[in-house]
């Protein structure tokens, strides 16, 4: 066979395989996700607590997890290091140098759970169990004086927390922004 014949066979093979893939999906790539695959990505938590899983966690357990998993980036007691500061900043948002932390800036406690579960620890996101995420959330909220040091959080109690900056956000006044 000559090289032109081999090239022609290769082109025909590519066209045939492309037609097969196109028959499987609208865009000619991939496949339809299974229900189990979709469920693995459907982990968002609403600001009202909708979507929070079962489980619970205590401040003291959260302290242990924080020391093991979080302090290397966020510093002892959430004071900040290579990662963001998580504690303090109350009464600074209207100043020239606001300190945006969980305790000063975040408007809804369930979004803390959502962020920790989805993105932390940075080197192993989504590796914490729901109980561990409730515990770390309880510890961080306790460091900010939002829950007592003996608190236990679960879906109901986390959703009921009124964060200090809950009413600190408003609608964007620009008519073209929704």
C-alpha cells in the first residue's frame, strides 16, 4: 500500500468514529451523565439551609479538625496565615480598611457549610464528612462569638443562625444588573 492509501483509510476511520460519537450526543462529544453522577455534583446549599445534609458537629470536635486540617493555612484560631483570616473584623466594614471574615462579612451561616464542604481543605476538597463540616463550621462560628463554645450544629440550628452582617447587603441599583 502506498502512503496515500493509508491516509485515506485513516480519514475514513476518523469520519466513521465521529459519526458514531455524534449519534450519541448533540455536540458529538461525551455522554449523558448518570443519575448517580449528577447527584455527586448536586451538593449546593441554599442560604436558607435548603440542601443541608443530616449529621451534626460540636465546637470541640471542630477545634480538633481545624488544628489538623485548617490551621496550616488559616493560622491558629483562624487568625490568618497563607489562607484568609476567618475571625474578627466586626464593626470594620464601613471603615477605610474593612476586615472581611466569616464573623464580619458573611450574611448566611449555611453558606459557610457549603463553602467548607465544597472547597476545603484546599489540598483535599470534599474530603470532610458532613459531621466534620458541621463541627468546623461550629468552631469557626464560635471563634467569632456567633455560637457558644458548647454548641452543637445540625441542619436546623445552622439554618437558624442570624449572622451579624445578614442585613449588610442591598440590591444593585444599576437597572441592567439582576
